[in-house]
C-alpha cells in the first residue's frame, strides 16, 4: 500500500495495529494525508485512493477549513494548545460532527499531525436534544403554579426549587436557595410533626402524599397537598427526593362546602314530607325517600328500586312531555301530573326536578321532589264552588225576590177577583165590576210576565253553572253542596 511505502514508514511501524482501531486515524504532513486507517475511510465515506495524498482540508467544511488549518499549524510550533478540536466533515448523505484529538509525531524527519477522529454527530445531537429537553423542563417548572423542590435522601437541604415557592410562601426564591428559609419553616405548628414523619418515611415508602396547613409570610393559613417520590440513579441508589406542593385552599373550601351541601341535602331528603327522588331517564329509581315510598304505596325501598316510575303515570304522555322539558331546559318547576299509586288511588302531584350531567355534558338522571297537591286542589275546587255558589245565590235571590213580590201581588189580585166573582154570583152586574176585573187581569198578566222573566234568568244561571263545572248528578255532589250550605246555617226540612 502507498502508506507502507511512504516516507513515514520508519516512524510508524505500528500502523498495522492502528488500522484496526475504531477511531479514524490520519497522519497529516504539510497539509497532506500520508496515512489513514480503515475507520477513517468509513467515517469520510471515501476509498483509500481518494484519501491518501489528498489535502486534509478537503475533508473539512468550507466554514471550518481556515480555523482547522490554522489550529494544525499552531499545534506543530506552539505549546499549551488544546489537543482537541471539532469541525464539520462533508459526507455524501449530509454532514458529520467530528471530534479530532491531535498529537505531533515525526514523519520522515518532519513533524506531522497525528489525528484520531471520532464521529460525535449522534452524541452531539443527543446532547443538544437533552439540552433542549432540559430547557423545556426548566421552562415548565418556572411556569408551574405548583412548587417543585428536590432534596437529598439523608437531610432536608434544598437542592433545587422553582419560582412558584415565592407566590406560595411569600419570600424570595433566593432565601430557599441560600438556606435562609426552608419550606418546613412555614408548616403549621399543629401539623409539623406529621409532616416531618411524612418526609422521613419517603425513602422507604418511595411515593406518598400528605395534606397539611402552612402559614405564609403574610400570616395567612393555606392548605397544601405535598406529593413526594424517590428518584433513583442508574446504579439503583437514591439520588434525590422530589416534592410537588400544590395549593388546595380553594379546592378544600369547595369540597367542604360540597360536603355541607350534601349533608343538608341528605337531611332534607330524609326529613321532607314530600317525595324526594333520583330517577334515570328510562324511569328506574336510583333513590327515593320514605315520603315517596308512602305516597306511591311501596312497602320497602328495595321494592321501589326494582320498580319503574312509568308504571305510576295515569297518562304516560305527561311523562313524555315532562322529560322533554327536563332534558331540554335542564329543569322543570311545579309541573302537574297524575299518579296512580299501588292501591289504585289517583293522586294529583306537582313535580319540580333538575337534570344531572357528567363532566362531558351527558345527561345521567334527574332528581327532585313530588308534592301531593290532591287535597290542595280539592280545597281549591271547594273554594271556587263556595264562591260560585255564593255569587249564584246572590243572583238568584234577586230574581226570587221578583218572584216573591209577584206571588204576593198575584195573591192580592186573586183575592180581589174572588170578591168580584162573588158579587157577580150574588146578582150584581154592573159595568164597574167588569172594569175592575179587566184591570185585575192586566195586573195578573204583568205579574205573570215578571215571573216568566225571573224563571228564564234562573234557568240561564243554572245552565251556565252546569256547563262551567261539567256537573252531573253524583251522590257525593249533593252531600258536598249541602255540607257547604249547612256551614252557613242552612237546614233542610227533612232534618227538622
């Protein structure tokens, strides 16, 4: 080979060994490659005849040629220069980042550069990517609202902490870094023992969490959730313990308020005299209180939970319209429907209900109360009947007074007629008697007309009353009406 025949043969008897080294090895004399091993051919993607006697600068990118050439020259004549340099090597499929370790050797009595070249492209890309990842992680840590703090496994020294600590504890970040302040300094006195035990046990537990109070620099008490976990090294030893501390003050207030609300709701659910329920859209009972069991006639809650509310609707179309409103508007208030309980009794009720949804906005069920309004409606109907009957009586009394007056006047006229008829029977026959009888007949016709008009008015009222109330003769109707009248002092003749 050319390298063996070259001017440097006497100085590099070890080149047979160098050929098998994984790093690319070249000897550069006066800027020309006089020796290269197989690894260099592979790195440069060139054949031996394209390498030997070629200028080394042809293996360097244009941007790096002047810098690397100057470096190699300085290596030959200057001491104290770094023995490593990086540069870009052009390749057929792109570029490679090369790290070259340099030493000076004698080659044919002339100083030359011995370079050991390593392709660090992937290593450098990995390092750059790791730096990017580190940068992103640092950016995330700096933007987090949670406090992230790292400590060694054997003490409480703070190795690192993110800026969120300033907002939570109310002191500058540098106080934690310098050791002037520590997160345990802010733990509530009543909780410090529990917190220290939590920290001490983490090495063994590997992962755990604790909820406790802290007192910030502004003396305000806040609740936090501290989640700690162990970070291991590649050798399996504990490298550090990381803590993520989150402010849960508002969350805890909301949870406490929710618990109080649930407790109040449960108390209301069990104590209300109205039926309280939770029902699926298909009608299955999820929950029902004792008042509901009594209203519908169930003997136990188990029996109710195995039933369907659709079985209790008198008119199932009322349930269809009810569901359309509940799941359309999200709620319904005071909707009147009719139930038929297990005993067969029809119950008029008012339903107030709201739909419940999951986090995705899907309807799960609806809950609410059912108020029995049967008695209230009956009382209302009775009040309407009383008021209507009172008005009707007042109206009828007016026409009855007309009838009564006409009756009395008719009685007087009939008595007068009887007297005149008796005179005629006794032989009296005079034009005066006839005139008097004619006058009396006119009066009778007048009073008869008044009686007819009063009768018509009374008939109109009773007809309108029957139409308004869709009245039909029922045994209980007469009794109810008489009970109303008796309440105002009326007594029928049969009771006397």
